[in-house]
């Protein structure tokens, strides 16, 4: 924009609503299939972690809260539980 010899530029940035995202090459926003936190964590390979969450009664907390979750892989959970069982065995012997 030029006004009285002064040149100004501006950028209009649009943001999609929750549940939608921009797809490159397509106009507007496209609906995204949102899953629950538990389903998403299981899909990325943390099924053992999901079982721990369910057995501890925290499933409702994950489903009802807006949070960021760093979930360990199945291998990491198995390594941890194996180490814990070994430690307990040593203490009891």
C-alpha cells in the first residue's frame, strides 16, 4: 500500500479452526479425523503405556484434559518393568 509516498506492506494470515487443517494446494480448511488421546498413543506404538494408564485409573484424566503427553514406546515400558522386577527380586532374596 502506498499512501503519501510511504510504502507499507502487510500479510493476512488465516488459521483453521480446531479439528481442521490446511492442505497444500487446496483452498480453505479440511476436516481432520481427531482421535482420543488413548487411541492416538496406541496407534503410535505405546500400547503397553496405554495398558498402564488404564490399570492405574488415569484413562478419564487423559480423555477429559487438554494436555501434552510424552509416552514411552512399548520397548521402553518393557525394559522398565523388567528392571523393576529384577530389582524387587534382588530385594526379596
